[in-house]
């Protein structure tokens, strides 16, 4: 059976732009990982056609528990665009999302273009800074239920992100993390990100080579979630990563309802 890659991308794009969730792709057709990344490519191209620019990448399934839950051994990679970015201490409109959740992350900044085909690539030589970050995830699938291929095709649920003040690259391993969203607080450690966020960077380089995802100077890399996600509702959201920094934004529905 031939998979309509462009059609699946349009279906996911309509779900995102309309705020109306869709059913699992794999409920209708089988989609391998390579095909899922092709759908993601088309989905990102639709965003570019609307004037958005790719400003970075994000990693998912960087928790070993989540990998085990999904029955996989690889991280997943999605693209970040400028339209997703929320200013530090800025505001995000909840009407943009379907059923958003927020996660605390460590962000890295790429200092120069990466040759993903270089067999001797040292990804750390291309990173010059790190920061505390927040990611808004918002699966476009019904009831936030999806398969591995589904979530890859849906650009790994990427929906929004905020990055705190950049600090020189250093050790980000096993740093305490606190996430507050409204009245909910959770704590964790950067060790939840593949034991050390630097391991996520190495995994990123391999996945970008396999799936032809560009890494350019100035790109932001979200290395993965340091705690479980919290549902995002009206109120202030803050993330603090020990000895790395803080970041926050305000979520509101006052800017309009879908």
C-alpha cells in the first residue's frame, strides 16, 4: 500500500492550525520510521510555506522509562520554528493549542554549521552555550494517544518553547530541576535526560545523519524533558535548573478562544 505522505502531513497541519485533534495515522495505514520522518519533513515544509523559519530541533523519548514504555531504543527528533518561540517572561495564548503540557529542559546553542556526514564529528565542538528551557508539547492526536510513528510524523508534538539566559557550555549532568505550572510543582534531575544531557547531543547527531535533519549555526537544541510533563493551564510557568538558570512565561486564554 502506497502511503500518501503529503496528505498525512496536510491532515496533521489542519489539526494543528484548526485546534481540532485527529485520529492516529496508524489506525488507517502502517507507517515505518523513515516514512514518519518524511511526513514530518512535509509538515515542516507547510510551516515554512506560511513564512515560518526553522530555528532549532528538539529531542523526545530521552527518558529510559519512556523508551521502555514505547518499546524503542532511539530518541526522536522534531523541528522548532520561530512561530513556536515564547519570550522568556513572555506570554503564550492557550487558544493556540489543543491539550498542551509543559516540560522542563536543558537547551544548547549551536555555534557553527554541523556536517552531519562527518565520520569524526564531535558535536560538542559545535556547541557554545546552554540554558534552562521550557517546552510546550501538544499532540495533535485524539486523547494524546499515539504510536511511535505517529508522534514522529506529528513533529514529536512540538508546539512551543522558551529559553532562558544563555550561559557558557559546562557540565549539565545531574542538576536539580524544579518546574512550576500554576499551583502544580514537580522536581527532578537532568540525569533523567539519558543520564546526562550531553548524551542526548550525541544521540541527536546520529539521528540527524540518519534522517537528513540540518543543524545550523544559531540553532537551539532542546535536549529532552527532565521531569514528567504537567498539563498547561492559565497561570505562570517557571523552570529552574541548578547552576544553569531559570526561564518562565505566563499562559492565558484571555487572548482569544478557538
